[in-house]
C-alpha cells in the first residue's frame, strides 16, 4: 500500500514492501531495493551513512549534510482513528487532496463501512467509509473540490441513545 | 598555576558561554558556580559547575537580568568574582558597581568605561575628539541654520537619517551634492510623517560595508594591547553568523593601522579587561562604530590564532595581575573561522525554530562551544544560538574546508538548524574569495534557499524514514533498524 510522506511539507506518495531479502520502495514507477542497518542506508545498491530519530509519525533524517523532517501519513490509520474517536462525528481529511466522487447526501442513512466519498492524493485513491451506521448530517465537499489536510469532509449526525 | 585572590567564580550567564567560562575556571583550579533558570534544566553548564543556584523571574530572561538575585547567589556561593559572560548584565555599569559594592570582583571593565561606551553618541564624540576616525557626520540639532552647509562637508555618498528614526525608515542615500538640499527637505517631511519628528542626521555612507572589529585587553596597571582583528561581515538581521580572523579584506598595512587605532581608543578610555572596538570598513577606509565592553561570542577565533585563553586572561586581569604579553609578541598563527549554529530556518527568512534535541553528534577534532545536550528542548525563551563550531587552518582555504567537513559531521535531529545553510555559504564562490559585506545575505537569497528535492533524494529520505518507522509499527518484537541507525554513531 502506498502512503503519503511529507518531506518538509512537500507531499510524496510511496510504498514500502517486504521482499525476499530486505525491502523494496515503490516511488512513482520505480521499484527500488532498500535496506537500513548499522547506521547505513542502501538505496539501489548505493550505501551511505544516515542518522534517524523518530518522534511519533515523524522521522528526522540526517542525510546529505542536513536534517530533514519526513512525516509519515497513513491514510487508513488516520481515517480509522478519526472514525473511532466517537466524540467527534466529523470525518477529517487525512491528507491534502481532491474529491473524486461523492456517494451520499445530507439526510441519507448509511451502514458502517459504506463508501461515502472517494478522494485522491498524489495519484492515490482512498475510499472514505462510514465509521459507523448513522445519518449523514452534512457533506462538506463537492466532486472535484480540493481540500487541505485536516479539512472536514463529511459529518454524521450524532448517534442517538438506544 | 597562578594564585588568585578568589577561589570561586560565579558565572552570571547560560548556554555555551557559561559552559565555556566554567571550563577555564575549573582548569585554573578555581571553583565554578553558575546561576540557572529551570527552563535550562539539564543543560551542560549546570553539570559542569561545582555550585548551581536557581534564579527565578517573570520570564527566564528576566531572571538573568535581575542583578540583585545574581549578587545574592554569588554571596551564597562564596564567590569572590562574577563573570557576566556576554549579553544579560555584561554591559550594565549599575550591575558592575553593585557587584563591587558587595565586595566581589566584576570580571570586566570599570563601570565608567562601560558607561562611556554604552552611550553611542558620547562614545563617538569621545573617539572623534581624540583624533580617531569616525564616519564624517552632522547633526541638525547642533545648529539647524548651518545644517545643509555642514551636511555638504560630510561628502558623498552620504546617508540622511531621521534623528528619531529606526529600522531603516526615512533613510535616503545622496550621491550628488546637487540634490542634497531637496533630499533633506523630503527626508524631513518623511521623518515628520513616520516619527512625528523632522530633525535629521547625516553621515558618510559606506557602500557594501564590512564589519571589522579588534579584540583589546587592558590591565589595572595601564597596559592596553590588541589581539588582532576579526571580520564579522556575514550577518542576517544585524546578527553575525560567521566570524573569522584575519580579515580577508585588509592589507597588512591596514590591519596594523586598524588594530593600533583600536588599542589607542581603549587606552584613551583607560580600558581594563576584555573589550572589542568595532569598525565599519569600505573602499579602503575604516570608521569607528562602537565599542563593546565585554568578551564577545566570537572570541574563540582570536584564541585560535593567538593561542590565548581569553577567559583566563580576563580572570588574571581581574585578579590584579599585569598583562605579561608585549604587543609585538602577540601571535597570529593561521586562519580561524567561527560558525554559529542557530535553531532557525534560513529558507523561511531565518525565523527561529523549536523542538527537542532527539539526537546530537557534535563534530570531532574541532573546537565546539556548545550549550545543548541530547534530550533538551529548544524553546523561544532564549536566543536561538545552540553552539559554535570553530575551525583553524594554516590558510583560509584550509579553514573553510575544515569548517565544511565539521558541518557535514554535525548531526542534530529534532529541531531545524542553519547547519546546511552554513555549509552552502562556505561553499559559495563569493565567500571563498572573501568578497562579502554586511548586505551579502540580503543580496543573495539563493544561499538561504533550500535546494530542490530531487527524485534521488526523495527515494533516500523516504527509504530512511519508512524503514525506521515501519518495523516499529509492524512488530514490537522485530529488531528495529532505527535503533541500529542511531546506535551506530551514538556509541562512538
């Protein structure tokens, strides 16, 4: 699966796959063998020293004589987290992007897991699914609209007791 | 070991300067005491000191500016001397007097010299009256009727400034005396508009000026010597970033002249202890700018070429010893450069940055005066300077090469710094040729700009980040490459 990485706020979509030996990095059309061990990073056979420090989902990477901030944005995790938060029924954009399709309208009843929206970020399509059964309170975005990370996409009406 | 009439020195400062002073204090067999604010808990200076006394204030900075509290701490520590470092109370004549009144030696000049040089207008008049070069100037207040005539005598190019001005507002450069009068009228109206005050001041304008300063040292027996010059032209927001000695701008003759002028000014002011006479230099001319009555941030470059420990000299002079170094015997060996590591973002206009120091590796084999440690939080409570990297080479080119190697060896993760910017600056052709002036960074935004993120760099960065993050997420049992990545050098 491809994820979004923010390198000094610039978005890059990439994926990391386990391979027979080590890992492969999927970046654009490229499929690159990568490895990290004993403070050395190997990318496509080229090895160099690297230092990394983690802070939550942010990796601070020292490479080419400077430190870079690389933030890992896991679309599914963000989405799931937002959905399970409970206290807040607003589904928030996990990353900046644009709206590919809007499948629901205010007042619609939806089932848990139903696809509400499809969004796209850096050629990565993500289905925004209902975190629980309920009624759509408001759809904040229209098809083809663009949004920033953290923007409200869809709001569910508060769940009623019973 | 020299004998001192005090056995404990209190350092009234923080960060790299407190650590640096404490090292010398302890090397001389004296006890070191330091005041600290809780915002600096865990800082290296506190660990270095024999005695650390907490001070408090409305803000961390306010605590360091509270002279009474610092003197109380010095008395509590049994300190016979107070070293003020730089900044805070280092140029506060009232504090120097209060320290003396408490029966403690102030490691710095006499209060009268601090006062004289602290008043820029008075200092300039003092220097000019004794025949030393100050930029030709005229103040309208002195005699408004003759102002235009006096301004003419300043010569071109000249700079018209509102007397009440600041921040560059209402300033006009005149290169042709034919338009002087009308420019003065315009400037007066601008001054009135901006500051509600139309009074003016003119001075000779130095094109592409360079900032050159001379380290001086005086003792209580009337001896004043200079310890050569430093060039500090690379600045942003009037704050120095890179300092070096010798200045690449001066000929041997000019160097001698500027250094002797500085010593002469200090001698005229009956100057004692360490001080710095600052000059503006351009087109072969230099003019007195101001005198700083303290040890300065960039003193290590002077130490590198002279082989002296300036804090030791300061303590000896404060103890009443005579300077035992003849002017002609002050060494000037090789070339030294100081690089200031700041928590800031050069690409975003050098704005200060914050964060936690998650990993820190200081360059080896070169002098690093550092006030930070791993795990420390960098906040906006204090100045954003984190450390100074000081390199020395037989030649300027060798020093530049060592500086670049040291910067590339430096790893600080968790808080954005200007390290890569400093490396780009040292690599720049203009810097290599010594062709910099105080406006260079404004004129060359390309040096501050971040290079483009290439596909190759993206791949390497994401690989490093993803390989470090993913195994942590995948399984807690699996060996985590991130630990290997850091441990590889942390244990070194």
